[in-house]
């Protein structure tokens, strides 16, 4: 940070500005929650993006809207509209970018409050997206505005984006923008994603994913004479049995150096996502009297940074090929559905280091460095944008994401706004 005494004064005055805006932060969070940006299908993206854009334009930001034409789900009824706001710096410092997704998941059942009303109670804001991640978005907006209003020297540029479709892979959002250079140097140098990873933790990356479908083939016959057919479900049982005996123990024994939380996710994992076998039931729920000629199973394999995606796939193919050799009539088809390579930023890199220092300053305790068991938009910034200096840091409590009665703690939002403002200030004052 620039000079110690000046930095202390600067931090104190910044914190005062943010404390004075507590009510404004709460109001902004509520306003964002009131846009029901449910994905799928991608409701209310445009009004939500324009609300963010209008606010930042009035604060001197240059605002651009980018529609991801042709992205999955994009249509005139559900346009994939992203907003990016940029405020140039006074000199040659690096650019700090805060990226939040504006989409939220379905509400589901179990709510005791209106999920899109923006209810404030007991020091918390309730609503779908309060935690994941409109509270984080609001905190980043207040942080940047306070930083500008504090009169601090800001040689580097500040950017805030509201992007879509994170909950469905980010192809209409960060992926689309990253392909067009929005997340690459020299446009952007450091990225903070205010995902809900808890106010005192710095998330430096995430595990990878491989989703695939395995189909076993059989031969249809009358159910009263199964010996005349070949049951695809029994073949699938053989696959699962092989997984239980050979694959699961191997995966459990593999431990990563990534600081993934919870610690159970520090091993490779495999979820059997679903199984569909046999003929569809007839009207009235009556089963068809047939031997199943097909069984499909979707697997959700999460991989560690020490694993290669090719190795992960080869391991499954090897088990299936063993069955081809050993089991009479065994035939299969393997279909890739989706994959993400694991990503991890350097915990000693600028954005992690300055955010950690800011957490220590604001909360009085050293942060924990973690990785996420699931993925978020950092993958696109790393793989497509080729920008490594990216972390997730935000006020929400991870366990509340996607739950009924999701909320964000107001004190956490205020604290995280201070952390974001202080981290951004020290980052833009680095040499570019
Ligand atoms: Zn999220």
C-alpha cells in the first residue's frame, strides 16, 4: 500500500464512508432481488442489467450492454444481456474488475417469505439471490462508489459487470465476454467475483467437472421369457458394481493439495446423477412387459487439479472395456455432456494477497484460503480470458446458496464492501 500512515488514514475514511451507506447498501440489495432473474429461462435480465447500468452511468462510468446473440437460451423473449461499466483511472495503474452474475436459480418450495420482495429482518436481507449473489453485487457497487467518493488516488481503472447464465454454465455471460476480450489484459488485470464463499475466506479456484452419459445396450423380448432377450439394466448393474469395487476406492484415496472445502471434496468424487432404463410406463403407470434394451446413466465426476481430464475419461473407458472383454453381450456407448478443467489462482498473486490483507485489516483475523467443490465463472476467465489473477470473495454464506429463505447478513455485506474497497484501492495503486 502507498505509505503506511496515509494508508491508515485512507482506510479509516473509506470505512466511514461505507458505514454511512449501510442503509443504501441494504436498499440496493433489495432492489436487485426484486428483479426475478430466474434461470432457466433467464427472466428479467434486461431490466436488471439496465438498472445496474443506469446507476453506474450516473456515477461517471462508461456503460456497455452486450447481448450474447446465439448463446444457449438466447431469444428475443429471453435475451442474454450483460452489463459492463468502466471508470478510467487517473494514471497508468492496473484495472480491477468486480464480476457478479445476476441470474438466480428457481425458488423451489419451503419459503416463509416472498422470494422476490426483498425482506429485511433481524439484520438480514431475505430473498432468492440475496446470498448467491446479489448481496455480493450490491457490496461491490457500494465499495467502488465509496472508493471514488473518498477522493482516493485511483491510477487504475475500475470495472463492474453484471453477467448472466452463471447458474447454467456461463456461456451467455462471462464465457461470451471472455471470448471477446473483456476479461483479458490490458483491459482487465485483476478480478474479484463476489460469490458467496463467506466474508472471511478467499476462494482461489475450483475443482473440475466431467459429465457423461453411459448407455448399455440389450435386446428387447417378452418379459415372461427374459432368457430370449438381453437385459440392459443388468449390464448397467455390472458397470455400477465395477465402479463400487474398483473406481470408488481409487477416487477416495486420491487427495488434492487444493484447499477445497468441505474437506470431503478434497478427494476425487463421482456422483451417479441418474439412471433411465427400460420401456416407458404405459398409461396409468402400468409397466411394459418387456426386457429393457437400453439403460442410460449420467455420471458427474469432479476432478482435482492433479488429474487430467483425459486421464479421468480413460479410467472410466478402461472399466467399460474390461466388461466388454469379460461379460457376455456387454455393449456400451459413452457420450460426453460437459466438462470443465480445474482452476486455481496463485494464493501469493496480487489479488489474493491484497484481498487477504484487507480482510485482516477489516475483520482483525487472517483469512482462510479455500477452493470451491463446484465450479463458477472463474473457469472462463482463466481458460478463455487467459487471466489467472482471479479470486472469489463475497459476503454470502456458502451453505445458504440455492436454499429456501436464502439470506445475506447485513454486517457481512458492510464488512465485505470495506474489504473490496480497500483491496481495489491497493491493487489500482500497484504498477500496471
Ligand atoms: Zn453464484
